[in-house]
C-alpha cells in the first residue's frame, strides 16, 4: 500500500532540512524590505506617507492569489493521484492563505480611510478579495465538517478546484459591476509608473512573503502529519482493545 | 423510457407528493421580500430602485434553503446508493436532480418574482428583463446548488455550510441578473448581459454535473 | 460468466479493514461472507458493488475489469444493503416500479415479484405504513423484479419472520437454478444448501501506519 504514497517520513525529514532555508531568507528579506519601505523610499507625491501601506498590502494580495492557486493544484494532485501529502498541503495552506487575504483586506481598509475618507469602499479589487476570503473560509469549513477526515479533505479539494475555475469569472463580474456603479472617482492604486526606489522594497517584500509562506507551510504540514500519526496510534490502540 | 427521464419522473413525482416543501420556499421568498419595506420605509422611488436587487437576492436566499433537501433524504434512506448503482452514470443523475430542482423550486420562484416586482413598483420596462434573467439565472443556481448539496452531504451543519459554499460562487449571476433589469429600465440594451448569463448557464451545464458526480462518489464511499 | 476479485484490500475511515482477499463466484453458486461485527462484510459487499473503490486489487468479470465499464457492471448486479431505499410518500408498487424499470424490469415481473415476497394486495399502500419486515421484503422484491446475474445481499433476513425467510431462501434457490450467483453477508445460518463460505476474519490485516517515522 505504501508504494502509491510518497513516504511521509522522508518528506518529514526533507521538510526539517528545508525549513531554515525558507525561514531565514524570509526573515531577512521582510526586515530589510520593511526598512526600505518605511525609511528609505520616497513618499508618494499625492498620497504622502500612507503609500507605505502598499508594501504590505500588495504582497499580501499576491499571496492571497498565489496560495489559493497552490491549494487548487495540491487538491487536483490529491484527487487524481490519491496522494495524502497533497491533501495535507492544501489543508495546511488554507489558513495561511486566509490570513494573507485578511491582512490584504485590513491594510486595504486602513489605506482607504485616509485616501477615500472611509474604511470600506466597494472598490472592484477589495470586493474580489473579500469574495476570495469567503472562498477560503468555505474551504476550511467544508474540510472540518465531516467525522471522517478523508471525506472532508476530498470534498474540500473538489471545492477548491471549482473555486479556482470561478475566481476569474467572479473577478471579471466584479470589475464589470464596479465600473457600472462606480464612476472614475476612485483613486488609481498604482501611479503611471512605480519608481525603482519603491519597486525594490516591494519586490523584497513579495519574495519575503513567499518564502515565509513556504516555511509556514512546511511547519504546518509537519504538525498535521504528527496529528494524523497521533490519531492513527490511538485508533490502533482502540481496535487492539476491541480485538482482545 | 431512458434512465434520465425515469429519474426525472421519480423526482417530480416525489416533489408533487410533498408539494408543501416547494410551497414553503416560495412563501419564504415572498415573505423575505415583503420584509424590506418595513426596514427601509415605503418610499415608492426607493423601492422601485431596489426592486431588481431585492427580487434577485431574496430569490437566491430562498433557493439556498431548498438545496439541503436535494440529496439528504436519498442519502439517508439508501436511494442514492441505488441511483449510483443504476445503469445511468452519476453525471446524468446530477443533471436529473438539478433539472427536477429547477422545475420544483426555480420555476415557482420565477413565477413569483413578477408578483414581488409589482409590490415594489418595478417600472414596466423591467418585467421582460426580470423574467428573462430569472429564466437564465435560476437554472444556473440550481446547477451550482446541486454541487454544494453533494459536497456537504452527510456533513455536520449541512444547510448553513452549503450556503457558505454556494453564495460566493453565484455572485456573477446576481450581478448580471440585476444589471440587465437596471439596463432595461434605463432603456439600454440588455443583450450583452443576457448573453453572459446564457454563457454562465452553458458553462454550469457542462462543468457542474462532473463536480456533483465526483462529490457524490466521495459521499457514497 | 464468472465474477472475481484479486488481492483486494479496503480502508474504511482510517482503518485497513481487510487485505490480500481473493474470491470468485461462478454461475449457480452462492458465496456466504461471515465474520464478526466490523470485520468488513459490508465493506466487501460495497467494494463488490463498485460503490467503494478497493484500496488495492481489482474486481473483474471474465470479459474485463469492472473499472473499464462501471455502468455495465451495475447493470449486472442487484445490491440490497442495510438501507431500504423506500420513500414513505410513494406506494409499494411505485417504490418497486422505479428501481425495477431503471434496471430494465417490466410490469409483469414487478407484479410477480410482489407476489413472491408476499406483498400482494399491498400495492397501493404508501411506504410509510409498512412495518420493518414489510419494508425489508419490498426492498428484496427488487431482486425478482428485474434480471441481474449477480446478487449482493447484506443481512437479507434481518427483521424477517420464518415464512419470509423461507421465501427469500426459495428466491435465491430459483436464482441459482437459472444460473445466477449470490454473495450474502450474514452471521445467521440461512439454511441455503451448497454454499462456499468466506470468513473475513482470515483477511484482517494489521494497520500499516503511513505516518510512521514522522517525528
């Protein structure tokens, strides 16, 4: 039976080895990126210092989409090749992605207050991200809704794929809806061109966030594998007692 | 008779024997729509402005309530096993289920929708678009809801969870449904909206039976 | 035509229920599955029906594995499980009619099936008024209402009285005389002659812990 599964123990060792290679560069890049973003990049000529929220907001938005994509891919792999680590990876990624999405919404709202004078606007981008957030919540809720964890991970995997097909449709609809309801009064998020002094810290934050996600994903997968093992052991004990 | 018509027959017969189930959904639709004027006041212009949105949103919520019963009784009494073991592939069962759901829930909602529009004094120009968008949108909702119902089959908190999964997925239908009615009222062309809604319907018709069947297989395993 | 399985194993929940299981049923024979509760009789029947995919191994007819054409496999079998698949709002006749017609049954066979299971005269009674035994018999009437060579029966005589058990016994005997085959999961002796027994306890396996070594 073990042949059709890649060996979890081997993966576990690999994860332990790889984790520092993600965690340290992530930490360094984020700290350096934040330093450049907060102290060593010019304020926007229109938005002043509030533009610095961008260095967290934009990478968080990238990650929200990136993590969802990775979840959908792992889910497809899990369903097609019945690989338990693939489902585990989707399960591990979901709360991380949801957090990135939440950070994106929160910073968007904080940015909106000084720029638009209100905490929330039905801006096309914010609205799409909000719906993406609900997709994450639905995935996690479905995963935990069954007594049999296998059923939960497979059903959630199907949902992740449906959601992934739907994301561009939702994005298109919301963009379209927004142009209909919201005339061009909304401030454009990005200026005509971003100067390299802003682009470099933004890029550093983006790569830093991605590596941070990698480290967290490995850590969560290790934790989930341990939880599975603990449950497997207690179940084995239960059946042994029943057999005696 | 082909397996598809046999299953459809069965579904409709069962729905007619329990017609109060469908009636309750329509009643909820009307009641929820009647609630809004109490909340926002009876000012006619505002109600007319709100009409397309209220009709569509309440119809969606009413539909959400109906999905939980779509597979659950069959799952619990073993009928779903027999359907899965029948000569028809589960994809076909999924289409039959969605079609039966539309006939017993979507169609009644579609018929009740103009009545609510009357209560909200929807301008005359909007009725054609209202009925057309309902005709294109409610089958899409039935199809997507069928997937949600299959995914949550046998879960704890089935109904609420189902709504949480399905509502984000049907936002495009809501957007274009109401936009088409608004456009019709303002005298703009509605063709583009209707074509997009038709596209959603065709896409759902092709893709959702696959997802529903996959979900049902997981549920039966 | 022979129906057989090779090297089957099945995981339910997170437990390996059985493994390395082989079986074969020939036309005219009956295979009785025994084993204590939780030994996997129902799981094996569901694997045979194609409801659950085996974790390992494969099932086949002489003309090919069932996974090549699942619908064709379904056409060749009747499955009567724990659940009755009966609707309280449909009459006895309507309840049987739908499943029989899906399997290609005709009106004459449906009427004779009801007669064989002693449900004659109950045709128009709604399902909700049936007793447990009558529900069971109606569920078993599917076997006689349309033709299928392979019968998969899970504790078929549960809730049945002695005359009904005899009716089921003669139903199975008739099926076998006509070249049919039956797989019956049961822990009581049904008094069926000339059967092969498969004890599921012979195939229990220790759980391989795929997460072992994760620290």
